[in-house]
C-alpha cells in the first residue's frame, strides 16, 4: 500500500460498547496503527490527580499538559501505557480513573490541545482510532466511521467481567450507575459530545459477540462501503 493510500477507521461509542477490543482486532487484521484516545484522557486524569489538581478547573488541567510525558509500548496483546516512564496499565483501567478522565475531557481547551497529539498517530499504512469524537472532530475525514452501541445492562456486564479478569472487584448495580453517569456527562458536554458522525455506520453490539462485530466491520471496510 502506498503512503498516500493510508486511511483512518474511526470507531466511536460509549464505554463498554466493545469498541476497545474491536479496535484492537481491526487494527491487527489491517496491520494498522491504533489510537486509544480514551487512554490519553485517562493518562491526563492520572497525572492531574497525582498533582492534586481540581479536575473541574480548566486552567489547572491545561497546566498539567505543560509537562505531559506519555508513551505506549507494544505489549503481549495490548500496548502498555507509560506516564513519566512508569508503567501505569493497571491504574489506567480503574473505574475512578475513567471517571476522572470524563471530567478532564469536558474542557474544550484541553480537547483542543490534545488534537495534535491524537492526529500524530495517523501514519502509513493507516490508523484505527478508538474514542468518542474520532469521526466527528479528530478525524472528520476518516474513510470509515463506525459508532458502536450496546444496552447499559450488557455494557455493565462486560465491564464487570473485564474488572474481574484484572482481579478487581465490582458490583454490577454500581457499574450500571457509574456508566449511566458517565454517559450523561459525555453526551451532554458542550465540547465534542458523544454523538455519532452523520456518516457513521451505527452498530448495535448488544446481541453480537466480538468476533461477529469484528467480521461485520472488516467486511464493510473490505467492500469499501
Ligand atoms: O474510552 P475510555 O473509557 O477509556 O474513556 C475515558 C473517558 O475519556 C470517557 O468517559 C470520555 O469522557 C473521555 N474520552 C473523550 N474523548 C475520547 C475518548 C475518551 O472525551 N475521544
């Protein structure tokens, strides 16, 4: 594939819709780079919390970006996130980090400052970009746009299994309440709210397993529609 043929596949959707695993699969199948944009907001939230910053204060969160040293290294299956040269994979997946991430992600100046970093992940042969605003704001010209959704009950169950696999405890009822609160914050913020791009294909993953969703998405990409 020529460098000028490189393209972006944007995969957006709420937490627990399965877009993270789907993005990993699609990137692997196509041999593309992967951007986990949620991890960037989580890393920022982690650093802000370490510094005792008030997450509601845009100017304080922006100041954290002055010295924001992150990188991703290839791991066995998933890539390993580093913050200031420290492996923070475990802290990053915690519920409280996701919650803090959705607070720092509300600030429009923060989102603006992170655009360049996110766009720098697009290199030949192409990129699978996973997030909330990949198809609407970060890569509005993405060749393929998918918006994944699933019922809140299914998303809470998936999250529960994920946390259990990581050896963390959780209650399904609490997870449902947390997901509902995070959805509300992500969908109703004024800066890049979570909403499907007009030209996105909406995929309901409630009744499909990961391999079925992956096949569906790959077949759309292969047929170019
Ligand atoms: O996808 P993940 O759960 O890791 O994202 C954590 C939070 O980061 C989301 O709840 C959302 O508020 C924010 N986020 C965002 N825009 C993105 C990716 C994540 O606002 N592109």
